[in-house]
């Protein structure tokens, strides 16, 4: 399989962590987002939405959207599992994950920030307020869930890394990149720090990828 990625893409980061956790062999094609290579016809032929990531399977089929790709990887390589065995646990993990991937992260992506600049005439300070609000309100909800639930353990759900942890890590990395203070969310920050100590998360860090600033 061939993984289309870029160091700047947090959605690609989520897939990269899953691929690494599961030890799934794959090739990587770096797509130059700064040069808008993802908007060119060659990449649009792979993913018509023109966003990263994309995963091309050995039979040529293309998977898109990070959450769908991660769940596909979890199905073809069940160990270690990224979803709990019980239905309520799976729903909780997916819910925590979607606070980031469905509600917060879509508000941060470059195409949305460009629309805010062009169509709403927002300046850099206003866009920073927009990003800060999106990240902070999302993490407030995640923190409240983590702090109040007996299902929270070493990680978001018990003591096994799940899809929720991959998304939590993505959220905290976004806060780091956009310089948003996360100190008011100690449970989430502590879990993120434990995750970053794991090899699969450490080696998947955006700043350790080809093309990232030194």
C-alpha cells in the first residue's frame, strides 16, 4: 500500500500513528502542501477532495478520510486493537475521537483559514482567536469526559491505546503548533505526554517527518 502524506497534515499524522502501531508495511509518497501539490490534477485523480491523507491499496483502490483509514487498518490488522471489545466502549472511544476529528480539526485546516481571510476579511489576530476557540472548546469537552469517567485509565480508555488517544495526541499537537495554552487540561496533557513516550507516537511526530523544519 502507498500512503500519501505530508508532515504538516494532522490527519496524515493520525494514520501514520496507526500504521506504525500495527507495523503495517507501506510506501510513503510525500505531497508538497506548501506548493499546493495536493490541488493539482495528479493528486485529485487519487483523492478528488484534494486533501490528505490517502491510502492506495495494493489492488489500486483508494481509501480517504483519516478516521475511515484508521478503522480499516484496525480491521485488517486487529493487534493491537484500537477499539474496545464492548459496544459502549467503542462508542465512547469514537465519541472522544470525533470531538477532535469531526468538530475541532475541520475548523483549523488551511482551506478554512484561507476562506476566513478571503471571504470574511479576517486578519491574523482574528484567525488566531478562531483557532484558539476551536481548539480550547474541543479540549474542554474531551477533558470533562476524561476527568469524570471511570473508564479513563493510563490512556483515554483504560490502559490500552485506542483511536481516542490518536485523536487526543493530534489535538494537543495542533495546540502546540498554533501556540494555544493547554495547561488548564491536566488529564488530557498527562495522557498526551504518556503517548509521546511511546515509540509509535514519538517516531510519527510531525516534526520528525521528511520536509519538516529542523
